[in-house]
C-alpha cells in the first residue's frame, strides 16, 4: 500500500516510566508503516525508549506533574524516513557539558551513554532547548534504499 500523505502522531503524557511499553508498541507500528526494516525498527525503538526515559528521569526529575511530549512524523516521498521528537518540561542542559562516555575516566560510570548510543543508532540526532521550555531531542531514521533487482528489464 503506497502512502500519499505524511504520517503524524502527537502524544502528551505524565512523566512516568509506565508509558514505555505502550510507546514501544506504537514505535514498532510506526516504523513498519514508514517501511523501516527489522534492524532499523529495533534501533529506533531503543532510541525512543532511551530518550523518553531520559526525559522522565533527567529532564522532569521524575516529577509526575510534568509532561513528556513525543511526536512521530513519517514521510514517504523519495526515501522514506521517520522523525521522532521527544520533549520534556525540565530545566534543560547544555549538550556540550555531557561527559564523553568513551573517555577512560567515564568508561565504568553507570550513566552518560544514552545520548552517545542514540546518536549511533539514528541517522540524525539533534538536541536543543525547546522554545516552550525543557529539552527537545529530534531523531531521524531513514529507510534503507531498496537494492536494484538483478533481473533484466
């Protein structure tokens, strides 16, 4: 089935880890809709789960009165891609201040790898202070090009 219109889903929920399983199901569904393969679907799911967990824990400090906002935007023109944006209502931070998880002094630390991993799983990842307040992470994953058929035309 060919899509002619972009896919757009917007979620707003209380800052809670209880949402992670529901987001997993939705993320898998959206990845399939856009045409991402099983590998890409897995990495997008891990990246979304990690970014939402970060928004709850670090951004909103586990404050149930604060919200997390997640948007999925799928485009099908040319090479299909999925953009996922996660925003919290926290104080925000300077991404430059996050320690390099590969530096020898940080290798055994229990945290600090999330942003590094998300960057490596996705085709693009940007972090910024959102105009509405909080931090906003935008992640993009593109579908792999379909290899040309070996059959003669």
